[in-house]
C-alpha cells in the first residue's frame, strides 16, 4: 500500500532556531512530492513541489530536499519565527491524479 | 480573487440528518476535490471532478454524493449523517497538470451527534 510517513509527530523549538522535518514514502510510481503548511483552523498552503529529478527546492526560509533513490524528503526551516507554528504535511503524487498525504508534523515555535 | 470558499464553517448535525457542504472557486480551475481530515491522519480523498459534469469517487466515498454543474461550484452532500462522518472537510482545486499547485478552502468542521 502506498504510504507517506512523517517524523517527528510533533516538535517544539525556540524562535530563531533551525529545524528539519522528515518524510519517508513508499509511493510508486512517483510523480512529484509536495510540502504544505497548515495553520490551525485553516486549509493547507503549498510550500514546494519537486519532481523526482530535483534534489532541492527553496521557498524563502523553507528548503525541501528529495532523495528519490531512498524515497526520503526533508523540510528544513531556517531561523524559525513564531508564525512558523503550524502542521507541515508531506504529500506524494502518484502517476495519474492521486495524492497521498502524510499525517503531518506539528511544529510549535516558542519565544 | 477569493480563491476557494467553503460554507458553512461549522455545523452540528444529528444522526440521520442530511446537509450540503458548499464549495466555490473563482480561479476557473477544472479540477476540484473534496477531502476529509481526521485527527492525527492524513487527508483522505472523498470525491473529485475534472470538469463540469464529470465526477469520480476517491478513497472514502461511502455516505457522500457530489455534483458539478458549473466550473465554479462543487457541493458535497451528506445523506443520513453518522458519527463516523464527524471530521473537517476541505475543498480544493487546481488547473490541469501534474505540477499544478492545489489550492485549499478554509474547511468545514462537522460534528455529528
């Protein structure tokens, strides 16, 4: 069964610190991988989209990496801010139109 | 552009009642989706549509129905609500294409008692 596993389940960091969130997937065949940010009580918002041929993609302080051989991705957040507190969701698209969603990592940034 | 809008924001239903969750997008997207999000779980696809008049089942369609009479609107109908349908429902849309960004609405929180 195609799955997307994220770790850690939750994370607390101090404002200004960096952090890295992990995503492992078994989805095959694989089309692309996305990271979303979901604020509490809101819908997910796209951060990055990467195809299998891309190793890294940045969006401001967010940098996503992808290793299609090991089927792993990470999202690195630099110089965290209070507004980064949210759930971060890894989503893998199969060939076709199906998206497989991870359960998300809940990040809390403390002052 | 308002993007993807959903109504209502929150609703309490009694077991056996019916309701329609509304979704509208003003971006002229062909593709529209309904997902449900349960605590600690990834979003699950209920139904999707690739254009007006065309709908198809996702992973968890039982207990739900949809219609797509216009490009803009994609309502989700719950018939005979059950406690298992307590969830947060998200509507989303995107243009055609594997790398197109999917835009989500703010969600409808539904409680079935």
